[in-house]
């Protein structure tokens, strides 16, 4: 089956799924789309570092209201 036929068949199946399944499919497609956009590896690495830092020290947070007062 060629790609066009597979897409058409997939679309027909989408019309048959329940809302919960459709929402899951939407999430998968959104995630795939974001992956294609391509976040630079430096940004991914920085985010991973920040998440790891937060996991190790969740109490080391700054309150936005306090920061805003200083500006």
C-alpha cells in the first residue's frame, strides 16, 4: 500500500475513534511536530541541567513577586 493510500485509510479510522483516543492521537502528532521544528541541542541541554538542578534542590526557588519588587 502506498503512502497516499495509507494516509487515506488512517483518516477513515480517525473518524471511528472515540474522543479519548483522538486526544491521544493529537498529542502524538503535536509532539512529532515539535520534534521536527528542531530545538537546538544547547537549549535541550540547558533545560535538562535546569530540571536536574530543580530536582536536586526544589527549595531553591525565587518568588516572582520578590524579584519584581527589586526591579
